[in-house]
């Protein structure tokens, strides 16, 4: 879930959960449910947004879908909201990153008045739990998946602490190459963040070309001889 907060004359704050594929639940009735409370009585607004992704010439996002304002008290209460999503007729999807977004607005100004059912500015502290989006007009008990299953599903979007060690003996200017298999195939080609880089011997550079299911590792050895290169990688294919 993404937390967005902007301060200033027209500050806003929202929680956004992006659900893979904009066609998810398109032209169908869905029910949103979660538990909420605040440090003082206030309101939150619920909005759905169809985002058509990147690459090519995707349609502009459709905002303000099923927007509604709900009262929140200092006690835990279940919030429920049923809405029918628009169809995708006449819309163009991009090559990647299209999604359905659930927006829970906590604070909004005049720039977002129509999108938030006139939520306005607030300074409350909100607690949100057990958010669920499901097909149909009825809210069912919160689904709890086994932790092991949830972990594997999360790895489609993000993998941290992938360690790479490449070593060998080469001639002057001849590099080393290896391919590392990822534990879970990611939803798209990820961005790689490198850290804790270390070299032993004649190796002097390490880089990766990540794929959805593997990483190609390239190590430079400019002087020849034996060497080892190592690094940790965080891979992100987040929406």
C-alpha cells in the first residue's frame, strides 16, 4: 500500500492500494470493507481509480469512481461500500503497470473536493485494518492467507537481499559472467538496487541485467588473474 501525503495550502493525505490489471472487476459490482477508528471523530473518503498504465498511448486514468464519505469514531467500526466499476469500452491499456487503485482519503483540500465527496482538511490520526475488495454486493469475513503463501505472492513485486558472488581466473580484460535464478518469477522486469559491493583480487566492477526470472551478472577484471566480486540486490517490480 502506498501512503501519499502533501503539505501546503491544499495538503492531502491518502492510502492507495494498487491491484494488478485495470480490467480487474471492470463493469462489475464489488464491495470494499475495512475496520477504522480515529483519535477524534472525523471522516474518510473512499474512491476507486482505473489506471491504464504506461507504454504506448494509454487512456487517462478514470478517477472519482464510487466516491463516498464515511464517518469514523474513536471506536473500531467496520466500513462497507458497494460500487459498480465502469467498463473499459473505448479505453486503451498501456504495455505495463495498468491497475485498479483503491484510494482511502484521510485529508483533502479544494483541489480534490469532487474526488473526495467534499472531505476537506483534517488533522486526525486514523487507524485502518483488514482492508478487503471482493466481487459482489456482500462483505464476507476477512480472508487470511498462510504467511508462506503471502510471502511468495509478495515476491512477484519485490525481492530483497538477493546475494550474488562471482569469482574466477581470467586473462587481462576478460570479464566473468554468471546467471542467478530468482526464487519467484516477478511480474515484470524489475529495477535493481545494488548495495554492499565487495571485491577480492583483480575484479573491479559488478553489474546486473535483471529479468523476470533471473539476473545476468557481469564482472569486470581489467588486470587479469584471480578475483571475486559480491553484492546484494533489491529487485522491485512494484506497481
